[in-house]
C-alpha cells in the first residue's frame, strides 16, 4: 500500500488457545474521510466553535480550556457520521463537551488523591 496507513487489530479466538494473538491486517485507512464528511465537520466546527469555547470557559480553568475544546472537536471529527442535522449539532457537541469536562475533573480528582497518598507515604517514611 503506497502511503496508506494500515489498521492492525488483534484477533482473539476463544475456540483454540494456540490461535490467540493472530494478527489480521485491514486495508482501511483510519485517516481517510470522504469529502462529504470533511465538509460536514467543517460546517459544524465553524457554526459551533464559539459556543463550545464559551461553554468550556465557564466550566474550566483557563489553562485547561484549549485542551478540552480540542478533545471535543476530535471526538466530533471521529464521530461526524453520528452527528445530528445541523440544527441539533450544537446540542450534540454540548453533550460531548460535558463528557470531556467530566473526564477532566475526574482526572484532576485522581491526581489529587495520588498526590495526597504519595505525601502520606513520604511522611510515614520520615517518621520511621
């Protein structure tokens, strides 16, 4: 395949243990998009970017906003085939943004718990 990427998936066969791990190569290019889907994404992006940016600005610290917006539109680009008609696309993106923000907050809480736990371990080692 000249210049095309190959998507490689692992095949797990439950019937026979010796068959586990065989690799099946697919010739599908994960970056290939039809001109129609590119145009659809561009339309959604152009119409909804300011609203999604404002939504993220109201809910996240300024340093995290750009990452959240990028994640929202990455999900939208991957799932543009699932996008509703243009009138409802903004609501769809709000749902994606809500999930991205939830994931960000969840990651922040996990990181905070790990820091506290690590400091507790250090303090207990000093007292020994």
